[in-house]
């Protein structure tokens, strides 16, 4: 009878311990699920921000390329005008009546 009571008590203790561990496991799982959801949301937000940044940088790059092309064209035009003026100057210097 004593042995039976001891085994019963052990079983009860183990059941209590099991229930306690089950509850602890459930709480831990819930905490991890919340943390995972939070991290997923943060990651999604960061991805969206990075995509926005990439889009803006691409647009800025397009504008800079266009501005660079315009400056390059202006430079070529200025060089062509300088060459024209140089040729006119040489032609004027060669004219006998202007010496």
C-alpha cells in the first residue's frame, strides 16, 4: 500500500510538472511567434524602404545622365564656336586690307 501511494504521488508530481512544462512551452511558443511576426514586419518595411531608395537613386541617376549629356553637348557647341572664331580670326588676319 505504501509503495502504491508513493507511485501515485510520483505520478501526480509528474503530471503537475508535465502541465507546468506544457504551459511554459505554450508561452515560449507564443513569445517566439510574436517576435517572429515583429521581425518579419520589420524586414518587410526595410525591404520596402530599400526598394524606394533604389527607385529614387535610379531616377536621380537618369536625371544626372541627362544633365551630363546636356553639359557635354554645350561643351561641344562651345568648342565648335571657338574653332569657328579661330578660323574667322585667321581669315581676317590674312586679308591684306586689314593689316
